[in-house]
């Protein structure tokens, strides 16, 4: 017995694949950026330990800004899953 696949199933499958792709690609950039920011902050603290508090705050702000790209990709993925 053959199973018929209609247009709605194809659209749903494409939306789920797109959501996975959006999260996969959209999380690579923030992960690399946060790692790079962390490395540079540790290097800066090693060179000037007296400014550790200021450097840590600046590092956390930079990581929060770079994480916004990952949050945007999460929003797109959720829209693909629940709206499409």
C-alpha cells in the first residue's frame, strides 16, 4: 500500500529542516566570537591584573552583544517550527 505525501507534509518537513539549519549555522558565529572575546580578556587581565574588574565587565558586555546573533537565529527557528 503506497503512502501519499501531500504539500503540507513537504512544507512541514522543509520548515523543520530549515529550523535545524538556522540553529546550526546561527550558533557558530556567536560561539567563535565569545571564545575569542574570552581569550582576549584573559590576555588583557594577564598583562594588567589591576584592571580585572573593568576588563571582566567589558568582556561580559561584548559576549552579550555577540550572543544576540544566536538569539536571532533561535527566533527564526522557533518561527519556522511553530508558524510554518
